[in-house]
C-alpha cells in the first residue's frame, strides 16, 4: 500500500507504478466516489483508445494526398486489367 500527500488544492499524485498497473495514461480520467468512508478512484477508458496507438502514423501534410494518389493508380491499373 502506498501513501501520498494531498496538496492545498486537493490534488494528489498517483504513483507511476499504480498508474501503469491500471492503464491510466497522462490526461486520463477517473471516476471518484466514496464507499463506506473510502475514496475510490476508477479509471475511465479513454474514447478512441484503440486508435491512440496509431497517432502520428501518417505524419506530414502530404501523407493523405500521397495515399490518395496511390489508391487512384491502383484503381486505374485494376480497370485496365479487367
């Protein structure tokens, strides 16, 4: 069990090992409730967390244009082959 301090603003820092254990990432949200005099923090799954790992995969202003041109070339090649 770990002990943390509460700041004058009511803030506390959840130790990194605990955040990692429950999958709580930077900017993540938690539900806070009281149960029989205990404060319970429950991580809220991030919206779009499935896609988060792909963030930045298509960097650059031209990535979409390049992919679109490649797709159009493939469609044209398929049309010629039919």
